[in-house]
C-alpha cells in the first residue's frame, strides 16, 4: 500500500505535464518587426478552383487592421504573371532575393489551402475553410509566425425541429449554388488566426497606439 501512495504523485505530475502547452515563441517576429507584408496567392489543394483567389480577396483588410502595410494583391498578382509566373505554385517559388530586389517587402505571407467549400449533410450544410499560413522574413528567410487558418459556418435549422432542419438543409443546398459563403468563412478564419490569444499575429507598426493590445 505504501508503494501505491508513493506512485500516485508521480503519475499526477506526468499527466499534468502532458497537458501543458508552451506559449508561442514570438522572438523572431519581435526581433525583425516587419512593417510590410507581401501576400502571395495561396497554394490550393482543395477541389474548388476558385479557392486561391477568393481567399486572396479577403486577406488585405485584416492584415491592415493589425497594423501592417499590405502590398496590393491584385497588382502583385498581375506583376508576377507578366513576369513569367502564371500560377500560385510558381509565384510561391520565387526567391526571397528577387522579392527584395523587385518589390522591397519586409516579409511574405505564404498560405496553403487544404479544404474549401460546402459540405452537405442530411440536416445541415457546412462551409469550410481550412489551411495554414506562415510569415517569413524576406531579409533572412526566418519563420516569423505561423498558424492554422480554419473556420466553419454551419446552416441553422431555425429552431423548428427535425422538419425545419430538413427544409433548411434542402434550401441551403439549392441556395448554395447561388450564394457563396466561403468569403465569409475566410474572414472568420482570418479573425481566429490573427487574433488568437495563444498564437495570434502581433500588431504591426501602423496600428494606432490607443488600440494596440
């Protein structure tokens, strides 16, 4: 019995230790303090061919609201295409030296999209955005920040029970062909990733001082 009581504290320490999540390391981001971000069109691993540019159209405002200068995504996309880089994969393969020489950005945001669009179920439909983002220093190639980018928007049965849920699911599936909710889901994903207390993106230099947190 004495041996059993001696083992219990050890097991408790091991279990509580496993549950501890270390804080995100912002050392590199704080040291480099980038002022500007170049967002390249995301790599698209989903089945929706529109995912990359729909996502790209939603990214500028949340980054600007965090206090960074964001290079105009449409201008950069056109510039890279005119210079022999027609696809997101080719754009993301451009060297940091070339980015520094031709664009002058402090950092580059690389995004990969793994899942995008609506998934239909018996009683509901869900609009899904799932991927990953990483911010890299143009000067050193150092990873400054990274985070999963994901959100789900579920249809609402309206509180009408099973029949209401079935009707709503049918309407949503029909309307889903006409109304694209992925931009809304992408904006939600940005908010979750950038403003997360655990690993959100630190505010940039252009964030008004009274609103910095």
